[in-house]
C-alpha cells in the first residue's frame, strides 16, 4: 500500500485518480481549496484517509497545504493535479502574481520544496504545452495584452520543466509529467475527446506502479507511454531559471527549505535580460528506487 496525496482532487481527474488508487487499496489524501469543496470531496470519496484544505492561489495557502501534508507524515507519492484552465481572466493575487501562474506553476514548485520528499512526483501538464513559451521575462503578462490560452500553455510547459528539474536534482525520486489528453472536465469543458479514466489512470500508475516503465524518471507520459514534450522542457538553463524565478517570487528556496523575508517583486527588472533557454536535452529516463526500497527508514527525510 502506498500513501498518495493528490492536489486539486475535489472533482475531475484528481478525484478520479483518487478513486482508482483507493479501489486498489492505497491510502489517498485529497485536497480542496475551501471547506465546502473539501466536504464535496469527502462525499465523493468517503474512503479517502484525509482531505487537506488550502487555496493554492496564494503562497500562504500553499504553505498551509504543505504544513497539513507534513503533519500527516511521509507520503510515497504526490500528484500535482490542481490547475486553473485556459479561459481565466488576468486576476492578480495578494502576492502580486496572476492566479493562473500561482496555481499552475508556483504551487507545484512551493509544495515540492516544502512537503517531505516522496518517492514519486507526478505533475499534470497538457497537450497545450506544445504552444508554451520558454521566455520567463514576463511571467505575469504585465508587458503584453493578456492571452489566457497562451498563458495557460506557458504554465503547462513550466510544470514539465519542474518535473524534469527535480528528476535531475533528486535522482532517488521518480519525477515525471503527464498529458492526460483533452478530457471532459469542469476545467476542460464538455468537448473533450480523450478517455477520461485513462487520463486519470496514468497519474495513478506513475504514483504507485512497480512496472519498469513507471519507475523511470524525467519523462513526459500520455496514456502510460512516454512521449516527446516541448524541447525547451529538457533545457538545463530553462529548468534552472524557472526554479530561480519561482524561488524569487515565492520566497521559498530549497531543497525543502524556506527563506525568510518578503516576496520578491514578480516583475523585477533583473528578469528582462534572461537569455534564450538552452534546449540541449538533459539526461532523463533514469531508473528510480523501487517503492519497497524507498520505504526503508533512511529514505524518510526532507
């Protein structure tokens, strides 16, 4: 049995992944942004061990979720499923960033840095990552007219970059990203054409399976098969610059440690001269420790 945390799991793909994992005998912790949504999640999956509450559009809410997760003990896997969609308005949060960037990019970074390191990390991307822009100089769209679809695509490229960066930095952790396909969800709309359960099954499979393919790291999957992502995602410069910007904006630096001080200005002039990312592929597809080995006491650490 594995212990799995799934963010953004009050409905949709996150809840479906939770149901699949619970049905297979795993201990599932769900997450919702509010108490009302948490009640909905508990009603939808009564067998869930816990439901964490926290609004991932703010750094305070991200820290609340991380603190709640750590209070429950070590997780074997964390699935970063929470996201806003491609039709969002440019809504600014209390931290001075767009809500879309906060939930889709910054929250996976902050939670990864603050939650005790699991054996498996899974990040939900999208087919729209293909249209993502690796330029990190205007993450909040303060110098361009807002384009929700393009901004969403950027964030879905970002999360692949995060998955690959942590795969490289933490070789004992399996860290991968997933394109679930276009499925009919509240966020994706009713026109989805991909198999809904299969979209959620890949997340669950990467979180707990002992199959050799699921125990590889630094890959991008769709329907349990590795596919090729946007070339920038594998670039070392892109990954490191993305981690640095997330650290500056959130005030959280790692691995698994928090800095003091106020949040950095999201559009600091220093970002204007970021160089074009290096898209030279970074080594991926490493074989990680099996879950049985990870569960030994020496691997339960921050």
